[in-house]
């Protein structure tokens, strides 16, 4: 009987109607993929030759979103980074990559102005220049140094992409090869696994730049170079088999003008790079018939009603266990209500990348809050909204979207602010230096600021320290010393929790452990919120 079953399977296979098992039991790879984005648009201090650019940060965020939401990458975007920030991050990754799985991949993307110096025949990437910095070559980043820094990161598979003028001069001998890649049919589990295994068999150090020794355009919605990357990623899961190899990506570059250049960095050993759709991976296995999500709109916005429907501004937080409250990095700044420090476990959840803005509030409620203090700033966080006001907002939002948005619990908020499973133990959300991550009393100018202008934390979340205080779901209560799982605070109370500090708070009030509370009906010009959602 067993032999008869095998014979029948062979016959069906030859007839072209045999289907693979509809169970996810074929291991694909243990590794996780990562992406770093360094995007500079602000060249206000770079002199008359380099004007402000429209698209670098938008390009980076658009590609980051696809990699994070569709391909399961762990991502970090650095907006308007200085040379010092770029070098520090690359140095940190030389250590971090030592802990990664052997088949982990790292995508590094630079976007901004570039220039070329005839004297030494070298190209340069121009980072953000602080006021007072002389706009000259010593302040720029040598493209060769960028290549060497990328190569020095001990990740087995690295793809460095640079979208800047003269970026191809990192390797002046490169000529765009227009490699052809033919996918062998629609394939199946075994075929997908073979492609991944083939691409990741050997170490790789690959280079892709937006041009050679020439200027490259900023573009309209996206730069031509970034548009090609986005098209490749979107086509892979919308029309393809959920995989985008390096050769597939090059095929998307055929019609880009000027033609991108490709090359290899030191340490390359004929390996490849493959973007693997998260829909193909369930518990580190390939699922045979992936359900592909609908592609994003050509010009995604940051609106709650359209972008957030696809979780564009919602970051998926992997749950875990952490110490909540007055931990060592908080130093002597702790208040009594942050004690005792205690162990807390939270499950996976979504949280907003940004605080809810004035524009997003209007889209749901039809008008600004009646007591809005800092009017006329669409991308500033909405404020003077009470906890009760927000419940009305959530009710309308959920009715329109069919989702179940809510406020984060206090434990979820602190876990996310600390960086979740990627936490590096900072005092503030993303840094020990408050000016890097927060608008607070010394730098805010006594008002809210547009969201997302400061550095994000380890999870890519912005303004979790400073800008506006953020309402949480919980009633305020005392901490217990006992370990807890998904705590939701007391069942009743008179004051709801607020976290994160604000534009009018001191550094002490912007720490990740800092707690504040107010009556549910109270409003303040330093109080706003961000969305959360259960998986």
C-alpha cells in the first residue's frame, strides 16, 4: 500500500497536478534580517552648493516600511545624522553583528547629497552638518570609508545601497552589468528553499549605488533609485513568489536613469542577498501557499485612516520580560511611585511610531479639539485632549476602520519606551543624552514640535521622551514587588496614568520610568497620546 501511494504521487506529479503538503514543515533559515537607514534632507548648514532635499528621509521611511512589515526586517532609521552618529552606529554594529545567526542579512541604505573631489579622485557622502561646522571635505564621509565600515561588520551577508550624487565613485571601475535572472517557474516550498540556500551559501559584500561619477535626481514622490527598490520589493510579494534576490533587484534598475552601478566590497565571496517575505516564514518555516497582503498605495501618507489601516505607523513589538520602574540607569532621579522595580512580562502588541497628530485627530473627529493650544501645525502632536476625549476618538476610529485601536497599558508603554527586546538600557527613550531624543523645557521653545524630528529609540519609536505626555489605559496605582504578566493597573481609581514627559518638563520628567497621572476629564497643553493595538 505504501509503494502504491508513492507511485500515485509520482504519477500525479508528472501530470502536473500534484500539490505539496499544505503544512508548514520545511525549515527555511534560523536567521533574522536587519536594515539601517541614514537619510539626510536638511542641508541648511552645508553652504550654497547643497540645498535641502525633498525625498531622502521619505525614501528611507518608505523602503524601511516595506522591509519591516512585509519582509520581517528589524529596522532603524537615522534622520539627518551627523558624521559622528553614522560612524558610531557602524562601530556598534561591528559588535552587535557578532551575536547574529550565520545566515543573518544586513541592508544598509544611505540617502542624501554626494560630491566628488578631483584633487584626490574621491567621492563623499555629505551628512547633516551642525551649525558652525565648516562645509568642506573634512566634515564629509569618504565613500570608500563607508564601504570599509560596511565590510568590517561581521555579518555574513551585507548589501550597501547609496542614493547620492557621485556614489558610484566608491568603485570607479564598476560598470552596470544588467544581470539576467530567470525564476524557475512559480516553484514551491522546495524551490524557494533552494533559492534561499543558494543565495546564502557563501558570504557576500554587495554594493548598489544610484549612479557613477555623476549627479542623480531627487525625484518627485521618490528618487528614481529608491522607486526601483520599492517596485522590486512590492512586486516580489504582490506578483512574485515572495522572494527578491539581488539579481532580481538589479533587473528593476534596467530603466533607471542614470544607470545604477553595482559592485563588490572587500570580503565578498560570491554569495548573494535575498529579501524573504515574512508571509513565507511561520516559526522559521516556509508556508507553501502564502497569502500576499495588498500592495500599499503609490503615495502612502501618514494618515491614521489610510496609512494606519496597513499598520504603516504602527510598529509591531515583540513581547518579553523586563524590569519596570526604578532601574539602575535612572540614577538618583527616581520618585517613590517608580518603586519597587519589578519584573513584568508583556505579550506582542502594536504601538504607534509617532504620537497622534493634529491632522490625524481632525480626520477622525472632523475638527480640532476645542481647547487645542498650538493650532496650525498638522504634524504636531494633538494636545489638550483628555482621557475621556480619546475614548470618543477611539470609538469613531474603530467604527470607521473595523480595527480595535486603544491606548497602551502602562507596562506596554514602558516596555516599548525602553526598547523592548532590543533595549540598550537608556535613561530616556533611545539615548542617555536627552537632547538627542526629546523636546523638553530647555530646547522646545515652550511649545510642541512636529513628530519624528528627534532620534528614534531602539524600536524606531519617536518622541516617547518629551514633546507631549501620553495617556495610558491604566488607573494610577502603586507598584507591587511581585512579577506580573500583562498588568493593567487597578480596576478602579480617580486618576489615569500619563507617561513620557513633555515640552514643558525637565529631563527628570522625561525618563522612561517617570510616572504622572491626572483625572480622566482633565486637559493640558502638554498632554497627548499614541495609539496601540492588540495583535
